């Protein structure tokens, strides 16, 4: 049996460079989904963080956001972002994506993007279960059903597995794309790169592994 080709997209919904990369991964999905399976692996940027953001952390993070905005043109709501007391724990948002994937696999990427957009452009607190459930409703997923899956041990375990697989793959930054075929694995990008740079490399790999 021929193993299918897989494009593994390692990302985190609360990673600003992943938000910057959203137009590129969306274009890749639109152009190549018929030639390669595109799978999302939740990387775990800051899972389990319990301390509120400090003024210094906020200042440094907003500077990163400015860099992403300048490089990619992606919109950000800088005013009021990460208010005092905000805990930058990325586990709930990642777990929410996995919960949604278990209910409707086709909604995985659209929901991931909704969480990103809510956090970066609307200042919503996507560490809260209620916020994540309301975003799921936008994708025709019943709130009680979402919350049941979100709080389940099964989804919590799957989330931990995503984080573990990411570490074991040696992925340390996001976004990262790893291409997998029968011949082995190839790193397409570790970091946010323009689509025009990635497309020739992806085309070459698809030709080589055809």
C-alpha cells in the first residue's frame, strides 16, 4: 500500500507568527489539498502557563506583533491586548481545536483561524472555555457538545499527545511545516516565510515524490 503524502503544519493558535502565516497556509490548502494531505499538529507554544503577563513581557510580545504586522500585513488589535491579569496559557485554545476536530474534521482549520482572529484582531480571551465555545458555535457546533468534548479526558490526552509529538519531532518554533512521503521527511519551513518562496520548493517535492 502506498503511503499518502502528508504536509504536517505545526502551529499554535496563540502564536503571532502563525497568525502572520495564515494567508500562506490558507493558499497552500486551497492549491494543494488534492495532491497532499494537509494535517494540523498543535505545537504547544506556552501550555500550562499560570503566571499573569508582566508589563515587560507584554511590551516584548507587542513588539513581536508589530514585526509580524509589518512583515505580513496581518491585522492586530494592539490597544488593550493582553490586559493586566491575563494568563498567556495556550493549552485551552489548542485543546479547543482538537475538540472541534473530533466533532467535525472539516472545521479544524477554519476554527483554528477563528481562534487566531478572535485573539489577535478582537482582543478576545481565548483561554476561556466560554469564548472558545462561542467561536465553535460560529462553525455550527453545539455549545454543550463542544464543552463536553473540551473538558473530556480524551481530548486533554490528545492535546498532550500533540505537544509530545511536536517535541519528539524536534520542532521548537512555529510555524513549521514538515513534508512526509515514503522516501522520508523534509523540512519545508521553520518560521514564517512568504508563499512565493515556499511554492517552488513544495512543487519540487511533489514532483519528486509523485
